C-alpha cells in the first residue's frame, strides 16, 4: 500500500532475529605434582579458533584527531504544511540560474538563426562540457542534434527546447523515488558521503517527511567521533519528533551503535531506520574501512541490510561529485543518490553527468535547509530549469 506517491511503495518480506557472541576456549590448567616426583610440564594449550570480528571496537579514551570541519547546528526547521511546496520549482530554477546562464548566454550568442553545421555542433558540445554536463553526456546530446537537425537553420529558442528534451531523455531513467518497504520493519537506510555534503540534514528531512506520512522513524547518530555531530542529530530529533540512537560516549564504535540501533528499532516496531555516518574523504583509508565495517556488521543481522545506501552529493562541487560516486561505489553498494544544494549551485549540470555515467537512481534533490526542500527528482522539470525554460 503506497502511503505517498512520490516516496515509494510498500513491498517486502520478513526478517531474521540477530544472533551473536562466541567464547574463546581456555587452555586446561594442570597443577604440578608435589616433590619428590618429577615435575610434569603442562600440555601445550589448544590453539583457539579465530575469534569473529567484534561487533564494536573498544571505546578509545580519547577520540583520534580527524580532519573534519567544525559542525554548524542548522537553523530551526520550518515545516511547510503538507507535502506541496509551490516554490520548489522556482527555487530550483533560481538555484540553477548560474548554470542556466552559462548555457543560455552561450546558446544566445551562437545560435541566433544559425545553420546547425559541424562548427556549431562543436561549439554546442563545448558549452555543455563547460556547464558541467560531462564529456559523455555532451557527446550524446550533440549526436542527437546531429541526427535530427543537422544542416537546418535553428533559433536559440529551438535549441533550448531540443536541449531540454535531450537532457530529459538522459535524466528520466534515473528519476526514481526512494521506495521504502514497511514490511522490513525497519527498512534500513544508510547515508554516506564526503564531509559537509548534507547527509545529516537529508536524514532529518527524510525523517520529517516519513513521519508526516505516519511512519515510525528512528535515526542513528553514527558520526560518533564528533560530539557536535551527535548533538546536531539530537536537535533534529527534537524538531522532528523522531527518536535518535546516540553513542554512550564520544568515539564509540559506529558499527556497534548501528547494530544496537537496529536491534532496538526492530523491538520497537520502527518502520524506517536512518543511519547517519561520519563524512569521509575518499582518500582516508581508515574511515572508509570503518564504513565497510558498519555495513558488514549490519549484514550479520540480515544480508539484505542496509536495504538502501544513499550517497549524498553536494552539487556545488561539480565534477568532483563524479569521482566521489566512483570511489564510494567501490567501497559500499550505493543504491541511489541524493543531490543537495541545488539552490545555490553554479554546477547543477553535474546531475546530467552523473546520470549518464552511472545510471544510479537519483532519489531526491535538496534546494534548501527545510524539510520540504528535499523533493523527488523530476527529470523534465530539472532539464527545463537547467536550460532556462519556464515550466
Ligand atoms: N542551501 C542548502 N544547504 C544545505 C542543503 N543541504 C544541506 N545544507 C547545509 O549544508 C551544511 C552541511 O550539512 P550537513 O547535513 O551537516 O552535512 P553532513 O554531510 O552531515 O556533514 P558532515 O557530517 O560534516 O560530513 C549545513 O549547513 C546544511 O544546512 C541544501 O539542499 N541546500
Ligand atoms: Mg553529518
């Protein structure tokens, strides 16, 4: 039964109960016999079987230094009534304005009643690459133009409309809502990404929206090393009313916390468990390894967990987002993308590059800091906004 049309449908299956723990056999202890009999050496101890990976690492007394930026507590969440937000398209357009300007200025100067010949197509390709659409998508779009319009005289308005169509064709297959499955009880969503992309804010927005749909939502403050990060999620928890699973102590093992959170969430009948993680640079091996451990430990409960792994990308980083996807895809099984900060991005074209290169679902886009500023990704709206068309 679908509770909301754009955040997905319910399907599902049951779960197994968690099971853990193992003991390490102790070698037998033999007392030496009393003199004058000869002293017998104790038999060699049996080699204990290799211990399984512990669920959690010991809590360090001092958190190791991480080169993460200080956390800013976000401004209060101002919720829109209901799900509709008429300003969303406008904000997306405004946010993409600088990307759009790059494209439309160039189109205007090149294509005012001009024949679409090889030179014009080459200029078009350069413009698209300059607007962050990536070499592959730019090539594909220009080939589309060559096939259908080569040799024709075109106006800039025609070029824009055709461009929007070509871009929408690339984006449509990836515009897929995040399908939450109530029967998983809980559906576990792991949220990953580099520092500051908007992971925690996205979790809070999702929590708010799912709660508004009548779901029981918990959040796990998996960024355990920074007290400020835990606090940030607790503040969101107070605002959204979603329970937050927090570490007993700063520096507690993130995998252990996620495991405990899952166990408790299942007992509490939670529908959606949103697991936050520390922002990590892809070249920091230890942090990446920690992320893999979170996944491994969750999978001990059920191999299907996490049911969704969202990679959050900041659109303002442009082509860097492409290399982030590449690296995270190797580390964990990324099931979908969320692209944030499209309200202030000069680089919204990168979404087209991501769609063309990876074909991963783009579940949602962020155009601001409020819960209602996270919306499902709409291919046609986005394409038309990007080229500066009205609707
Ligand atoms: N304008 C705008 N700001 C956003 C958006 N999403 C997140 N932010 C802001 O970006 C900043 C970083 O967001 P966080 O959610 O803390 O990012 P994070 O990925 O959890 O960061 P780390 O935990 O440090 O890795 C905050 O100031 C957010 O309010 C968005 O869609 N638009
Ligand atoms: Mg965070």
